[in-house]
């Protein structure tokens, strides 16, 4: 009995002295699988998901994320292949140590010495890309030229990791690390570290998105990614995913009743009931090759469609009651892409290719002769009336860069209103006539006259006067189909748009 007791005691001592693996909290939180303290922290951390605000709240301690080992709290999920991680992050309170930090992290394992990379915002404003190439190696760092970022994006493409950071409202600043092999399946997640083993710090993360980008060989207009229907609060920039589609849906229009959205997908038009969160097919008769250039009349009673008809040269414009019915053909030939309806319902404005040149035309909404409104060389596109009917805003590549312009309703006095820092498309005027929201592509990713699917794009906001610097109000993986048509809510407070990912399951509806 004495020998048995000694054996049990020895076993107990050995167990107590053996290093332990992280204690995993496997409760699913939002899009994540679990959370845990990494390393031998003194004060256990925690993670919560607020179902009302759709924000994640983390607390964590730990000496640091540095040298050859780490201590912090981690909210994670496992993922394979390429991905894009996005959030707006902030530390709460003044904190204790200036190098407390929050951000995104990718790890090979949950071991404290694991190879990893993180995009971090520090308490003193330092923004950096920190990484450990192999297990137990010393941590390296690439510091961003930007400080005090609150928008953090981390993208993996093969063994290349790209950090994009911004102060909300401004464009991204980019840093990159190449040849970092963390394995195909990795842990990705949000983290917080206090840089002080005796202190718990807190942070919040909003608009958290994990997107899987298009593969390199994707064939545009033949292969499509999944789609997230999102609503953006313009004043705060807060976003909410209200619907996932495993296929391509595009270009939501907001009905004047504020209760319904319209969008296209697979050639059909859909009516989306915001209260129920469900779409239904809108009857458009035999016109079933609809693209993303569809526009509601200002009173919401009529819907203008653009639908492909090969025999007539491409996209043809039709009108139909907004509740559905038999469409009426308006343009006799294509390509004709509808973008605007005059407030008095008498005139449609569209982009038409005539004699191998894309220009903006007007046509009576009941049909009739076309009137050419632009004649500059290059692509003119996206025409839209102001609510008072006095001006038409549009985008043009006439200078070699796609910029926003405006002209009077008769086509006179054409003038640029953006400066060409990006390729700017599809100006949409708020119903109160005060603001323009538009889509901006990066010059290094696209040509001036192209607006492809599946790129890094911004939604930007500018006063209707065009005075001042545009403000970024959303950082999106999308492009073609994101916001081709008027998408403002009737109260001018929100905008509906589409973002994309190869896997819709990782961006669940935020109810």
C-alpha cells in the first residue's frame, strides 16, 4: 500500500510539472470555432460575440507576442488555401502598456512558439506586420508608414501575406511579407495581448469578414463566386450581412417603401423582403437574361431592365411594372445599358455602343429616338439623374483615368468632379440630393475602362458639389455587380451593396 501511495504521489507531481497545452474553449462564436489563451498567461482571457451589434469583444493578458514565444488571447477558426481577413479594431481605455495590441493573426498551431504572422495595431499607434518564420524562431517585423490604424486587413496568397491598414475613411497603406510557409491549413483569428503579464486588456472588433478570393484561373462571366448582400450605415460605416447566396447576385436597388430590395441573378430579377430576409423571383415575362443595369423610377412604380438579346446586338432596355409583368422594349438595338430614370419618368439615360464608341444617350421612357449626350473619346458610363432632374452624373475614361463627371440634363457643361487617384465608377446620388456614393478601383489592379469582378474596391462618399476629399465608407472584395445601380435607402442613411467570397458559409447572415 505504501509503495502504491508513493507511485500515485509521484505521478501526481509529474502531472503538475508537465507543461500543458492551451485550454480550448470550443464554443462557436459568430464565424469562429473557438478561443483560447496562447502560452502561459497569468490572467485568463475571454471572447464574446454581441448578436445585436455583430461585434466581437476580447480580453487578454500575456507578456508579449515577440521573441521566440507568445502570450495572448486568440479567437480562431481553421481554414485552408487563400483568404482575406478584414476588421475594424480598437483597444478599450487608456491601457497600461503602450505596446498592448490587437489585430489579425495566422498561426501554424496553437502552441506558444508556433510560426505565425500578425497584423497588429499597438496602443501607442504603431501599426506593424510581425512574423515568426519557424517554430521557436525570433519574431521579425515590418512597420507600416501609417500609425493609429483602425482598419486592418490581412490577405494570404500562397506564401505571400499582405497587410492593408487604414484610418477609417482613408485608403489602405500596404506592407508585405513573402516566402512565409505556415502550411495549407492554418489557424486564423482575432487576438489581443496586454504586453504585461499582470494586466488584462480589452478590445473590440466590428465588421469582421473572412473572404475566400477567386482562384487565378477563374473565367469571368462563366465562373462566379458566392455573394453577400450587405447594408451599410453611411454615417458610421457599420456593415451588416443580411443574406448569403451561393451564386452571383448583383446590384441591389432600394424600393421607395424602404422595405424591399431588387437585384439580379442568373438572368432573373429578385424581390428581397427585408423583414423576412427572403428573396422571390420577380416576373419579367420572357425577358430572362437580365444583367446588373436595372433602375427604378423615382416613384418606385416602374423598373427599367437591361437584358441580353444576341440577335439585337447585346443588351436591350425594357421597362416593366416594379411589381412584375410583361416588359416593353425601349431600345431597338444594343448594346444598351440602362442607368438612370428622370424624376418626371419621361426620360431614360443609358450607356450605348454605337459605331464602336460607348457614349451616354437619352431616350423617351415610352420609346422613341435616341439623343447622344456625350462625344468624348473613351468610355462614358453610369449616367444618373439628380433628384431635381437638373444634372446627370456619370463616369468617363476620356482622360485616361476613369473619373466622375457631371453635366446638365441636355448634355451641356460637362465637368470632372474627381481627380483620378483611383478609377471611379457609378456615381449614385442620395435621395435628399446631398451626397454621391461611388465605386473606386485601384489603378494597379484594373484598366481605366474596365470594372471586373473580384477585386479590392472602395465605396467612397463625396458631397454633391464635388468639393472636398472623398471619404472611404467601405473596404470591399467585389467590383462588378457590387453597386452598379442606385442603391440608397429612401431616407439617405444607408446603402445596399454586394461583396463576394468563394465560400458563403464563412460570412453568416448577421441577424
